[in-house]
C-alpha cells in the first residue's frame, strides 16, 4: 500500500516569515508541496493585511502549487487551551468565517479549505462552513469533504501551534511518522512557523518528512475534491 504525506505550516507572520520560507525551500528540494494555514490576525499586534511582504510570498507560493487553508480569523480571540472555533455556535462561527473570508479575498488569498486553530471545530462551525462556501475541513483526526460527506481518517502530528515542542516530542513525531508510513497510512505533519527558528524543530520535521518519503509516501497538499478512496490510499488529487 502507498501512503501519503501532507505537510502544513501555520502562524506565518512578519517575524516567522523567513523561517517558514527556509523550511519550505527544504520541502521544495524534496519535492514536497506545502499547505499554508493562514489567519488574518495573529495576536493583538499583527494583521496580515498590513504585511504585504508575507502576502506576496504566499501568493507566489500558491502559484507554485501550495495550498492556502483558512486557519481562523483572530488568534487574540482564542481562549487559553481552547481553539477559536472549538465551541462556537453556528451564528458566531458564521460571522468569523465571513470576516476572514473577506480579508483573504481582498488579499488575493481566498480559499475553500478550512482548518481550525487547534484543529478542533464545534458542531456549529461544521454547519456554518458549507454555508460560507467552504468545501474541505481538515480536523484533528480526519479530513472531510463537506460537499460529499466523505471522510479520510488520519490524525495530525504536530510541533508547536497547539502541540508540544520539546525534544522528546520532536522525536515522537518522527517515530510516529515512521509507524504510519510503514503501514501505508496518511501522514499529516504540521508545524508552527514560530517554532521553525529552533534548529531542533526544523530538523525533526525534515527527519519526519524523510521518513515518510523513505517508506514510499506520496507527497500532496490539502485539496478539494476529496475522492471516495480507501484510507490507506490517502487524499486524492
């Protein structure tokens, strides 16, 4: 069985842009496309629409084959240890999705793919997503085609951005990747851009990528439509 590899980077802003760019260059060298998890606001002092350099880089990345995935609206509104969309009722989720969608459309980064901060979504958010035109939901344990209802079961393995970033956790990410790839599963790796400035994190992520590729995993990105295929075959082009 042939597995699949998807690598995503979140939390990209002015301060983490250079580290994210360097990491993506390493993925390029290995023939691995990247999925960029993008949010209009990161913390109280950062807005994507005031960072044209990062926006231009993301636009160029998408033109070269990267996926743009909406990753929330306002990080500052996220409660500690609870993702922005983890408990929202449908009405409030709808307002946040609408606001985020308008910002990304204005910047030339509009997308129909969604992954919530913390990877956890409320039932209200699931209801609001297709109403706002979103077609794919990448969750913590699975990826769902919101038009067909088809779901591929595959858990995210991450460093930073809600996951731990310690040395032992980085090693666990590599060993978990090897185990999933060996049995032909879908490897979903995620890293917070703010952590990529730490050599041990970048090295661990690249080691995990190499492990997946070494076991024959096919590199891909988040995309729609999600075909109705066996989980071992992974996400379809």
